[in-house]
C-alpha cells in the first residue's frame, strides 16, 4: 500500500509539550480499504452512537462525560488495523485528542463542546458523506477510487474548533486546541489531491506550515490571549478561503445566481445551507452562533417591554435565564460582565450565547427578519443543551447555540 506523505508536525526544540497529530491517509486506495469490514464498522458505529445519545440523557454530567468518552474510545479501537479513510473516524479520533485538553475542567465543557458534538457529527458524517462515498466507490478498481472530501470536511470544522478553543479555561489549553487545528487543517488539504492542487489551497498549506513552525518555538510563558487570537484569525481566514472538492453538477438555473454568503439585518454573515457541495441549498443560515455581545446589542435595541427580574430578562415571557451570570446593567444598558466577575464558567463577548429560552431565541431571530430553524436543519449542528430536537419548540427550553435562518433570496 502506497501512503501519502503528510506533513508530520513534531517539536524538536520547543518550550511546549509536543503534539502528536500524525494521522493515516492513503494516496493510493485499494478496494480492500473500503471493503465489507470498513462498511460494517461504519454502520455499527453509527447505530451504537445513536444508542449512546439515547442512554446518556439519563446520566448526570460526570457519568455522561465518562460514558461518551468510553464509547468514542471503544469505537476508535474497533477500527484499529483498518485504513483511516472515513470522515466519521477522523471526527472521533480528534475528539479524543481535544477532550484530553479539557481533562481537569468542568464536565459540562467537555461534554457540550467536544464529546456530544463529535458523536452527533460522526453520525451525520456517516449518513451524509461516508455511506454515499462507500456506495459510489464500491465497484471501482484500484487506482480509480478517489479519497473522501477532506477539504470540505476541514472547512466545515473550523467553526467547531474555534468554539472549542474559546471554551477551554486556560490559555495553554486554548493554544493547544488551536495548534491541533492548524495541523489538522493543513493535513486535510494535503490528503485531498484535488484540493492540494488548487493554488488557493496550496498557499493556505504553506501559510499554515509556516505558522506551525512559528508555534513550535512558543514557550508556555509566552502564550497570551493576543497570540491565541492571532491564531484564531489565521484559521478563520484560511477556513473561509478553502476551495473544497466538488463536481460541477446542474442544480437549476436559479442556484447559480445565489451568493454563497449574505449579510443579515443584524450584520451577521449567513451562508447557504446546506453548502452546494453537499446538496441543494434550502435557506441561508448564520455562519456562527449568536454571541453574548450580539445578544446584548439586541437587548439594547429592543428595549421596549424588556424588564429585568431575578436571573432572567422578560418580555412577557422569559428571554434569558441566569441573567446575573453574564449580563449587568450600566448606564441603563445591558453589557457583558468582565471575566473576573464570573466564577462558574468563562464567558466573553465572543462566546456563544447560552441560557436563551425558546421565546428568547425566537424573538431575536424575528427582530432581524429571520426565524428559528426547522427540525430538518438540526443536524449536523448542535442547537441545544438536550439531545432531543423535539424540545427545541418547548417553552422554557434552553438553547446552547442559537443560529437563525432565512429563506433564499
């Protein structure tokens, strides 16, 4: 078997602990690499992870975290000896690495921002990417089997990785999440022959390799929020520029005239959903979840009828619970508390707004001419604290992430 020589990022002379981010990938794919054993593992893993989600609902945070971690690790170990091709396997492998950076932090952080998203993403990747890939290449001879869409996979993952870095409670932990992200983005582009031959992607690869060489020389005492934000900006810019794999298929004359992204009334970027490479777009969706700062701006604009009560903001119905954990009123305006005033979890103006009720989420979207997503848009994104999407329309339900959608224009 001929292996593609990926860039292996290790630290020779460095002040920070080395990151072992080497992952397998085949440049020449043999039919046996996508044989029945691989298909069976993918199918069984998807079914098992769905059952894991169902069973985990009855567990407390610590039990839930351990159960999810055990289940992911078990699934990865069952694939040992098989070619590392499928996107769902990459998602699970990387979740284990990221979870290790949250080892001494709150169970809710690891559970809500690493483990649950990874499990849900793996299920979705199997159904939307891996299974179609296996079926499309089932009868192809050696040498004609193309790799999965790694560039599309890494482009779609940038937002998740940036959120994971934001939610880590230490600067060092944030740095290592971001460093993993740089390595993974680079290697994913290198894995895809179509992607790495594109001049835009080739430039991104060189820039990311240069950035990682710089990060190898960073000592822990030199890790600052400014450095981490610079890495985030580089990742965000590179992710937006990545040219994904895709065949030029006809999706109707009206689709070609649609811009891939637009600005909503709240000046937030919205993108076609799903991305054209994954299917026919049915709406525009916020590119990133609504942040605390953006929700504070909404509250200040929509002041009529808003009253503050104990730990909630009310507009006839509850909008935000645990108000005093995040917001304070200064000069008759809602503002975000300074980080040193917050003890339970780290929050900042750029963190996704949590503790929004259904009414609070709906009011925000409608104020800016948008609406909440329907049930068909729930996967593979992680819209709420609970696993059951049915509860999204239940009064009193608390959102973890809030995305708004609007019809195609």
